[in-house]
């Protein structure tokens, strides 16, 4: 087993409506370097709230590389953790695709240093991984919603952070672009990163190295797609509306409605 790149201990989150009511409890969760993990659960279960909590660095009990997240400086955190929220591109932006993706290098360049060869190489690699290199000089505003989403994901990849948090990254993406994204994430994790990805598509989630189910106010332990315990967790969390079966090719698992 690899050492955990991101570790969460005793995290209790309240509902964002300021009611003070509990929303989600995470007892002990470790995300290993070199693996990508899907985060799934019913609507309103607290998945996005958990992602925002991880990105905010305001909660104790969150560790990166064996050190509390809030002990790193803001710049150090940005170098080690990159995240994609659900919000899209600002309607008034005048940036090109390349300029937007270059923003992923800001934790390294700061406000004054111009991009160097390493920065340009990271941006080019991210663009190529998502098939955006031919669109590098196009204005973001001229792209489709799916292309804009890919550009935002490329910005995350360009950061070269060892921890990536992506909240619903496949929204607006068609099947070929979803496959390209999943391949890019897997390749990045094979190079030592880890990724936590919120997904509604359970069949995409079942292609992950591990899956975390959010159910009844708790983030359940991460399990591999073939683990019968995970399959039982999924069925319970989604109200017996699905079943998990082995694909006819025998290499993967799929979720179907019942």
C-alpha cells in the first residue's frame, strides 16, 4: 500500500444553510498516492460540502504529506492541492485557453515571475492530455460548454499538484471527452498523484481505483469496485434502485437500474 497523500481524521461538517445541523461525518479516510478515488452518493448527501471543506483548509484533521493542511502556507497548499469546483468560467472572461490553463501555474510563478520552460511544458502537457492543444489560442468565450470544462480541468492538471480534487468534472462532457478525462486522471495518478472525484455516473465511478460512498451522514470507507461491501453500500445508499453486476467482458463492474 502506498503512503497516504491526503488523510482526513474526525471531520464533522455542518449544513451550509447556517442551521448548525450536522451534514457529514468523516471518521478516518486516507487517499493513497498513485490512485484515483470516486466520491458518490445521493443528491444532497454532502459530497460538494466535503470537497469545499478539503479545499478551504479551515478544518483540523486534514493532512497532506503527513502535515496538517492548515500548517502549510497558502502558496504551499496551492502547490500541493488543486481543485475544480462546480462553478464554470466567468461569462466576461477574455482569456484564451492557454492563458486560462497557465493560471494553474500561479502557485509556482507567483505574481511577478514570467512563465519559464517548465511552466510552458506543464501547460502544453495538460492541453495535449485533454485534446485542447489545437484550441490553445482560442478565446474561452468562443468555446462550447464542454470545451470550457476541459480547459478548467487542464488548469488543474497544469498545477502538477500531488492531490487533485474535482467536483463533477464530467458535467457538459460527451462520452469521448469523458474517456479522455478519465485516461488523463489515471495517467497522472500513475505518475504518483492522487485524485478525489465527485461523480453522479456510477459506471464511471466503478472504473476508479477506489470508491467512497456517502450515506446517512457518513463517508463510508473507501473500497475497490469489486468489493462486495462497496456494492452493498451502493445499493443501500441509492435506496435499492440499483444493482451492481459484473460486466459481460469480466473485467469491470457496472451499475444498472432495477
